[in-house]
């Protein structure tokens, strides 16, 4: 178990446990029902995604239930290799029960003899402890590992059903990862289903809410020595997405950065990236150790003997100890019977192990949008044009405050467009290598890796449209810390999210009508995007005006026999020069108009002439046709 508040490698020790009041109350109430013979079920089920705190809950239950004469024995199912795991588990239960003085004599003669007699052994245990009003819980943690061994799964299921049938004072508990069912492929699912059907299921363990996250951050502030900056606090909670292990890991990272002389403002500058944190875990390893670690990752959890048999490397145990010292691997068993070969090793989390195997983090980016895209991308263009832009330069030229500049740049850092070091902004290395027309597809791809964006698009694909309020709901579901924000703040973040999706042409945001998001597909390019265009920004070419303004401009040129000067166009339309410039810009890009170089007159192209002479229905078809030639609308190069 953990040795401190921010020891993310192990389940939380009871003194560092936070929250889960509902599950603790449910477990206590169910066990009392068993003791009072009010239920025939003898199983309890705990489900939740990887790293959500199932093992920590088991350790807390072990401590709390002891006062109620309940002996709760967690078993790490990663130790399972064959059916002997079940014998060892029952022996561990016997050992724990024998530590209770009033039970020692009654349990002294009981032994584990064989697989077929395990139910009789548990019956003997029941007879010994029931008369003293004790109840035992054999709790199989990380039970998904057992699913890899069908004969063990079958044996445990048979034993469990026997315990139920006899109504013993022995419970079997099961905890497994609800997000890792792929590990269980190949085993008979009816065995899993029997366990589920006959067990009392606690409410699924979810991500930390605001209160639980605040408790951990309060401990961070104690060790930090002062209150955290509000921006840093929000940055941490949003990044950690309610995952306890990740919150602890980030808190440990923040404290480590402080010890290295990094200030709060510098921490705010540098966006947290899970990939970077995992890379930092490997920072103290040389190339040889990195290669070895990535090679053994698919075997984990594994004993030293199995690892040694797989790799012909001398002193491999020394390498494993280095990995433990670097907080990369953990030992899940100690020296057994003086044989180091039986020590079992594992990565400190399933997600980190997946990172070692694939090189990718199996979690989507987690952030919401602070600013609207237009202002943020204007800032990006300034940075891109200059190469570097310091905060002092931006403050001097725009009059903005430092906090405003960081807010403006935060979204750009999240989507991978810019970096900031020592208060100087620059484009990321990846973006620096892109051509101008490659930046927009890059932005689209980055956005789709965001969990909030992908969840929103998934709903749009299914339903066609969703109200803006649904985006606010998704914010709360994906970022539990958002629940503590005011309604107006959540509405702001849902609007900024919708605006980024609209800007990137991933969805159409109806701002003025029903305040809703709509799916954009091939048939809707004209209706959803072109007719309701957005002012353009350099590097992100979008329509600059409404379709009707373009039509009015083209009809005026046609009335002047297909050729007109800019000044005559201004006089004929009675519009501002800026509005006419926008209409001409769109007409030029849609290839409806060209500018004659010798005369500088604006002239209709053949397609432009055909457009003016067409019926309303044909105008729509021609507009769609010309839009589809532009990269931003091209169905073959973008999702639109």
C-alpha cells in the first residue's frame, strides 16, 4: 500500500484514503444483511475502470470492518498462475483468521487439502467463526487476471456457488476493471455472468468529484506551503479527469518541480501532457535499460524466473531493481522461501504498461477550451509570423495582462500549435515543419483526439444534432471538477467548445437560433457552412461573408456587362468598402470572379456567369461544386 498522499504506485493506505462514502456504506450494509441472514447472496462485486481506486477501497474496508468482527482479506489476483492460486488464497484467509486469539483453537485443525474439498474447508471455517459472530470476506482484487486462466475461473465460480448454496459466513468479493474486457477474451462468459448474477454489486466506482479532488489538492497545498494559484489548481483538476492515480502522480510531479526551483507561474506556462509525464518516468534510464523495459512489458506481471527465461541477459535482477528504484516497476510479492526467482514484478499501472508496450498513452487528451478560436488563432498567427513572441512584447503591443495572455494561449498549447518556455511563445516543432495548407488538417486531427470533442462528435453522429446544454452535460461527465463551477462558467466552456468545433468544420454551431450543434456531412456543406460563414483568419481560410452578399456582388458585376472596377462596385452596392472586399474575396476563392491584371477590373468567369444565370436550385449545386474544390471543404481531405 502507499507510503504517502502522493504515492501513486500503490493503492492508498487507509490513512490516505479519500471519499467513496456511498460504496463504503453499501458494503457495510450488505455485510450486516449477510450476518443477520437477510440475504442468500455471498458475493460482493466492485467494478470501475483501471486506476479508479478499487484496491484502495478494499484496503479501507479491511480496516473499517475489523471493528464489526469482519475479517476482510484482499487477495492480489495478479499472483494467479494456476489453480494453486485458489489453495493459496484460502490458506491466506485461514492465516488471517488464526491471528484472532478467540478463533485460534477452533481453526487449528482445519487444513486445505484439495480442489474438490475446498467447499468443505470453507464450511469448517464457517462452523469455527460463526459461533463467535465473525464473518470472513475473501476478496479477489484485480480479478480480470484470473479470467486468463479458464480452469481457475471455473474453480472459483464453482466454489462461489457452493458458498451461496450453503449460506456460509464467508463472502467472496470480486473487483475487476470494467474498461479492460479485452483481457478476458476467450474464457466462457457464463462463468463471469454467474458471478455477477449471484453477487451484490456496489455502485460502480467513478472518477473523483470536486470534494474528493479538493481533499487531495488540500494535501498538496500543505506540502507546497501555501494556497495554489487558481489557474494551476484548475489546470491540475482538468488534466487529471478525476482519476485518483493520475491526480496523485501530478501532485508528486508538481512538488518535484518545486524542489527543482520551478515556480508556480512556470508550471502554469507548461501544459501538462501525460505522454511527457510517462517519458519523464524513463528519464533516468539509458538506452539499454529502456529497450529491456519495453521488451519485458508484455510479460508483466511476471516472476523473475519467467523474465530470466525469456531474455538471455546476465544480472537481469539488477536491472529490475533499478526499475523499482526509479518507481517504474513494483514488486507484488516478496522473497518466497528464500527463492528470488519467485518474486513477481509489475508496472505501477496498467496504463503505464500499455504505454511501454505501444509507445502511446491509452487515454485521450483531456482539456476544455478557455477562449474562442478567433482570438486564439490570431495570436497563433502572430507567433508563427515572428517565430517567437515574448509575453512582454505581447503586453506592450496589445495592452493585455499576463493572465489574459496565458488564457489566450492555453488552448493553442492544448491543441499542439504553440509552446511556451521562459515566457516566450513559439510554434511547436511539429507545426514548424508543416506547410500553410497542412495546418488546418493538423488542427482538426488534434481536436479529434480530445475526449470532449470525440464524445461530442460521437453523439452528433448518432443523433444528428444536440443542444448546447448537452455539451455542458458532457463537460460535467468528463471533468468532474467542472461541477463546482457556476452555471455561467459551464455555459461559457460549452460555447467555446462549440465554437472550436464550428471553426474546425467538425460541426455546425447554430449560435443565433436554437443554440445547438449539428452534424456536418457532404450534403450539408452548402446549407450549414457556406451560408453561415465565419470571418477568415490568415492560415485558416474560411468564408468571409454570407452567401447572399456573394450573389449580390456577382449580379452587380453581371449588370455591368461582366466587368467592373472596385469603385463602381462600391457606388452601385452602397455598402462599406470592407463588406465588398469580403464578398470579392469569397468570389475570387470560389472561382466566380477573376481580376484582370492590366485593367484591375473584376470580371465574371464562365462559371460565375453560369451561376448568375442559373435558377435558385442550380445555384445551390454550383455553389456546392465550387466549395468542394477548396481544401477546407474537400470531402476527400477532411471529414467535411
